[in-house]
């Protein structure tokens, strides 16, 4: 089954991962197995609302063409996940793909358990069937820490052993990431708090904006730097942040830099896949309109390759495989005024202050991206396309330079900007029937744009 958008909704992305209908939220368990990439995600198969959470499933051989599979994880009546199969990861456990996820039973009080489900047939490249274990491997948070939020396990390797993080929040409002030893996936041992909101580096970067850290992800870069990513929770999804630093042999994380992970307002709960030579990241982009009004809600971003600059800032670029979605020829290669397709990949570079238009309303207002290399800023101004919350322009700061480049990925209502290779902006913009998709690029800038088309397989 393809991921094509329903024709009745022009806002639906056609090339990013989302279910054919109903609800999607967090990406879960990016996993590479027998030549295919697998993405799982939080999914309500019966309604476009956040309830009755299952694990949806799609896979791809090339990160461009995605296929749907049957639901991977379904709540078990009377089981530890009766009230939902919530976020987690997928790991290779001795040759058996294994989902490690948050289970919530019908009597829960906001605290999850850690559950396992194993691929029924590891030789199946599609991994269509999964068998949950009947009992959790962790029944709740460790005693004595006054934990009031406990969820989202993430398994990684360090020092030749398998470890795990769990997102947490404490009764006094302090967020944290808990650390476990789980070399045997069926036998977890709590080993301490990796980091909490009182850490000076974390407090300087994240402030006091969260009472819990959700969806922790920890990965090593090619240069040996470690990156901790958390989603900042305060009773409602808010934003995401990262810290870069060192992970010592005794599993002490020492941060040296950090910042906001995505500067847009429609990005949350990212998940990473650590490959031998790179790290891929996907995030969830929610609807910035009335939920469920068209029978679907939620989409995953394009895959992004993440690394670290020498100064400790995050390095980010779209996955190179996305070029497989490009049409045979670019639709624009020079400044001027050009009609825009509904889905495209655009690169603009400028050496002086430059304003690029992407969308024009019937009244003449324009959605713009302003580049200022000297100041090191990029501003997304969508003033005539207001939001229910926080409608001010988005301003991103990067080190000033002689030239500034912005990559703009648009797929229906999903707008993704990569500023240089240092910052990300994810926003949802819903076109009105009389809006005109029009690119305006002033002289002096360099521009190349490709329409996105369904990939072909030879």
C-alpha cells in the first residue's frame, strides 16, 4: 500500500510517512533489518484523535518509497498494555527484532511499565507479525525517587553492554532521564539518574520549561561526541532540545553545548536510528488546525542526518536519499518568479540580505523566508497564515558568514527548513483555496528547486 494522500485533502503530505487515515503521533523504533528501514509510530486505527494507541508500521528499502504494513503492536485485553502501546524503540536481541515499549494498564496512574514484543519471524524482511511478552520487564519507576512520570524507553550500547534510558518527571517538578542496565533484555537493573533538570548545562539550555523529559534519545557521533535529545513536557507537548558532550566509562554525561532541536512549532518526540556511519532522525509533526476534521492527523518529518560541529552545535542535513524523489529536471535554477508545485525541495543561497517568497494570498500578502548572512539570521514570516497559538515570525540564529543557505522541503502542509547545517524549523501551513503557490527570489541569490514525484524502481 502506498503513502499517497487522499485526493480530497490538498494539505495531506504525499511523500512523508503517515497512516492512510486516523491518528499518528510519536515515531517509534526506527530500525534497519535485512535491507529495509522500518518505522513504527503511535497510531489510533479507528479515529483521528489521540486515544487507543497502537503501533503503526511502515518500511522502505531506500528512505524514499514507503509501504504500509499491518499494525505491529495492539493493546492486550487484561494485559500490561491494555490502555495503550506507547513509545519505545526496537533493537536486535540475538538476531530477533524486539520492540521495547511503554505499556499502560487499565488501572494506571500516569506511570508506565516497560514491555517487550518480539518479531514472530525474524526471517521476514517485512516484520509483519509481533508477539508481546505477557509480563513487563520493568513494572514501574524505582522506589525512593518520587517519580510521577515514567515512560519512553530507549536502548543503546556503551562499553560493550546494552543500556537503556527512560524519560521521567519527579514530584517536585524536576525532569530527568533514568539509566538502566539491560544487557539481558528480560532483566533490567536501575543504575541511577543520567541527567536531571538541576544540571547546570541542562538548566542553562532548557530552563524550567518542563516538568518531565520525554522520549530521551542518546547516540554517539563519528567524532566520538555524544548527543542527548529530550522532548520537554509540561502537561502538553512543548518543544525539543539537545545537549552534546561526553559519556564517561562510568556513564556520567558531561554536557558542553546544547540548544533547541527544532525551532518550529510543529515538531516533537524525535526518534533516532544509529547506523554504522551516520545517525538518522525523524520527528512527529502534529496538526496546527482542528484535529480530525479531514479524517487524519499527524505526519512524520523527512529523515534528517544529525552529527555535531566542532563547537558542539548540532549538525543537520536532509538524508541524501531524498534526492530519489526529485523530478528528472529542476523547475527553477535562477532568480525570478516561478510557480511552485505542491511538493518540492528548494535550496536558496545568498551573500546579502534576501527575502524569498513561497506563498501569496489573494490580498497580496506573502509567506517569506528572510536570509541575513551578516547577522546570521533566517526568519520565517507567515503573518497572513495565522496560527491558533504563537503566530509571531520564527527567527533562527546561526553564526554569521559570507553566505547563508536554506533548504526548504515542502510536502502539502508540512514545511521543513534546514538553515545552513545548524538549525531546523518545522511548521504546518494550510493553504486557502485562493492562495497562490509562487516562488519569488531576488537577483543576486542562487536557487535550485526540484518538484517531488513518486519514486520509480527499476
